[in-house]
């Protein structure tokens, strides 16, 4: 009886070891931009706390039985690094759909699977003294205006088409808000997971002088993407982690965001 118990325990341990061995350590790359509450800090050293999205991606890796190595890269290098195999996962939006070297989860019809994605809410912040109606369509507001955006923003083309003059000179969220306060830009347009994610930060730092327009510039989705070679080699682990996003993952992300935005 003792031998059977020992054997069962050994087999379970071996199975657990094989899961980690099959997956190993995934290399997850994200923008080297200070973007509270999601990614905190700049440079090679990841701070603690690291940001809501960093904590979430650690849980994403663990759900597939994987360890994780965090890599911060210039935003314009993320997709090429993934496609070239330098890293194994990156965050992407819908503009990555169909891009060579990038794999995202798909539904039964072969379309990007929005159930295994996080939400994306792109919002406009303006100066309260400028008197914009809070329900103004931001794409109507930007025509002829100088608009601050994060460097490498994938929605830049949409804003330019609407007549915006883009300013990508500030690489961090706080410095873009500061430029708005100083009048160097007429609005700052920033991607978020949920509409209210930056409301407390803005209220605490700018004391009502900056406000968010209620209507989004766009609403879409964010995926954790991998590359074809990694997916073929670790399909089970990747699918398990993607499925976690669609089940417990999004609830966990909301909980982590509250941890960073409500304190």
C-alpha cells in the first residue's frame, strides 16, 4: 500500500515537472514606457510593484504551467521581436490580426476570439477650462488640434484621418498629461483597459484641471500573442493560458486594476 502511494506521488511529481519542462520559461515583452496603472517604470529593471498588467501576465504564464521572464522593449520593436523569435509573447490589438509571425487566439469561425481577450478603451483627456462638452465625440474634437499620443500608438492613423496633428514626443503617460496641462497639446489620447482606470490618477495629480471625455475614440480588444514556432511547440500550454484569460483571467485583471487604481 505504501509502495502504491509512493508511486502515485512520484508520478504526480513527474507529471508536474514535465509540464514545466515542456513550457520552460516564457519570454514576455512589453513596452518600455511608464504607463500606470499597467506597466510601471522604465529600463531593464522591473520594479515592485510592477503594475497591474505585469502581475496579470505572471498569472497568465502560471496558468499554462510556465515560468516567466519579463523583457521591456521599445514599443516599435515588440512585433518584430515576436515574429523573429527573440521573445515568445507580447500584448497586441486588432491591428496585429493577420500580421505574419503573430498568432492570437481564434474562435470557431477563425476570427480573433474576443472572449479570450482583454478590453481596450481609447479615451481623450482635455483641459477642463477649455469647456468641451463631456459627451463630445473626440474624433470631432481633434480636427486641426495638436493631440498627444503614446509613441507607437496603433490608433494614430485613425486620428490623422480625423484631422489631428499628432505629437508623440512624450514617452510616458505622466509626461503627456503634463504637456496637456502646460498647453503644449490640446488633448491627450491614451489606451486603457477600462474607461475609469486613470480617473483617480488624474484627479489626484491635476485636481480637476483635466477631465476625460465620456465617449471613447474607439473600443476594441487586446490579446496576448505568440509566434507560430512557439505555438506549434507548446500548443497545449498556450491554449491553456489563453483559455484562462477567457475564464478567470479577465476577472483577475479587474481585481488587479482596482488594487492599483483605488489605493
